[in-house]
């Protein structure tokens, strides 16, 4: 009576382990081809424009309102303890350590990651990837490597923009709306924020850039046939990338701070 349920659990566990192994091999292959010449710099720049430049508008809007919400909630929380002067450090540290890297990566996943998975998935079902192999073009080097390298460049830059705009949003609420001194806002921020905080946020954004492009290219590359396969792979890419970002953020925070 217990054989069938146990077998089902075992098959599911083995399938997950095999999937993780395939993803690891896929990433290792991308790293291997990334260090081998020639590097198509034109393709990398095109992907940086797609992942980075085209995501700036959504990053600006999200960062502004995230900083404003942090400023508003932080002010009313700190006021209970008579510490309104610490609003600047509270907003800056929240953004630099956590909210900036995580939220920027999630926005990139939603806008660019889904498009990457869908684009490569359509290439798979339309047999364009098979055509690349027939022309002796390595599809990993041609399709995956430029996107991973672009994620390494674009996501940290978008995170930096997110942090600056978010701090400005907190300034608008805290100083212009709620009446905190601008000198207090920035001087306390300067005293509280250390280089280790900035370095930690930068390392997080680098790892998130790898996670987003790796997962989305993998899901697109292994798309099933048909429109249903593209939809499924795109959904799985966005969901898995978002979950991995949050999980990896926890482990990096435990190690860095």
C-alpha cells in the first residue's frame, strides 16, 4: 500500500535533483564558453541595452515609490522612539543592503527575464537553435553567454540607480513632507553607511544578475514544443528566478552582515 506513494515521492525527488544537475552543467558550459575567444562584444552590448537601458524607466519609478514608502513608514516608526533624526540611515541602509538589490533584480526578472525566456523558447520551438548547430555555431556561446555577461554588467548598475533614486524618494517624504532637516538626513546617513554595506549590496546585485540570466536562458533553452511549452517555460523562469533571488539574498545576508 505504501509502495506507490513512496515511489512517487522518490521520482519527484530524483527529478528535482536531475534538474538541478542539468542547470549546473548548463551554467558551467556557459562559464566555459565565456572565457574562450572570440567574444562577440556587439552581442553583449545589445543585451546590456535590452536588459539595462530598457529597464531604467521601471527601475526609476519603482525606486522612487519604494524610497517614499520607506521614508513614510520609517518616520512613523522612529517617531515612537523619538529617533526621527535616524530616518536617513534607516532608508539608506534598507535600500543599499536589501531593498535595492532584491527589488531591482525582481523588476529585471519581470521585464527582461521573461522576455529572454520567451525569445529563446520561441527559437527552440521554431528550430532556430537546431539551425545554429547545423551551421556549426555553438548556441550556448551565441545565445547564453552574451546575456549572462550583460546581466553581470546591467543589474549592478540598475541597483545603483535604484539606491540613489530610493534615497531621494525618502528625502522627498522625510524632508519636504514631514519636515526633517536635510542636514540631519544626510549627515546621519553619512555616519551610518559604511563601505562594507555598499560592497555587500554590490555583491548581491552581481549574484542576482547571474541568477536571472542563468535561470531564464536555461528555461528558454529547454522549452517544450508548442505555444504551451513557451508559456510554461516563461512562467517557470520568472517564478524560479524570483524564489532563488529571495533565498540567495537570505544566505548572502547571513554571510556578509
